[in-house]
């Protein structure tokens, strides 16, 4: 049986421990840590190496959205599930746009959290029952939107920089750049570096105006 390593990040200890107690009843889940805030999650993600991180959206210091982007830069293979009390499309779309694989409301039935973990481990996106009205964000041409970090990397690549040069400029690993590059190509439906450069020119990226969505 394959064991899924889970980390829970919530600044309310009772919430975190309550979720932990529920998840520990499943034989195929191993809750390796409960953390108090986004900075702890960023600092410990590489050492803990979780398959799934349940991340509270609103926390003091580094919030869930910022933490999601940084965590995925440090360990792209970790799947982020956002935990939140907010069910508005804006919150949900923003979380997905920052790289989260799913969005779960804190008041869902306990077995739905397990379903969410299994779904993202299977490679799919998960939106809980109360969040399904908000779909993954799209650009005006129907393509999936780039995260802020992906836009930054697209700019670097469009300037002709190699993966190694981009990694050095942004102080991230070459593997992380490669992962972002693959995701950018997938989202934009572009298979070549020349195509990325052409897209960047057409959308004003090389003029430093950002990708126009």
C-alpha cells in the first residue's frame, strides 16, 4: 500500500489537530507534521517532503497564496490543497492561479478532505462541493492563466536566457525552472522556445508590461 505524506498548516492549533486526528484514521495517510504558519511551511517543505500540504489561506505573516508559490518553487512535486472559510470565486480562482491543486472549505464533511487528497494525488484538480462554481482561471483566449512566477520566467526565457541563467537570476533551482517552463508551454499550448518568444513579443512581455490577460 502506498502511503501519502501529509503536512497540515493552520494557525489555529485546534483546527490543525482536529484535521490530523481525522486523517490519521486512514491507513494510507501519514501526517508528518502540523505547522503554524506559511513561513514554517516554506522553511520545512524540503525536509518534510510531503506529497500533499493542506494550507490555510489566511495566516499571519506569509499568507497561503504567497506560501503556495514559494513552496512550489522549492518543491514542485508537493500538491497544495488550500483550506479556507471563504467560498467566493475570487478566492478560489486566485488560489488555483497561484498553483494550488485544490480548494477545500473548512466546513466540508471530514471524508471529503480524504477525497480531495486522493484526487490531487491522482493528478487531478479538486474543488469541494461549495467551491465548484469557480473554475480554473482562463485567459481571454481560453488558455489557462499563468501565475505571477510563470510570467516572470516567461520574460526571462523570452530574453533568450537558458534555464541555468534563469535559475541564477531568480535564485531558484534549474529543476524548478524546467518545471515552470513545462507548465508555461502546457498552459499556452506552445511547444518551442521560439513560440514562447513570439508569444512574449505579441503580448508585450519584452517591453516589461507583463503578459496581457
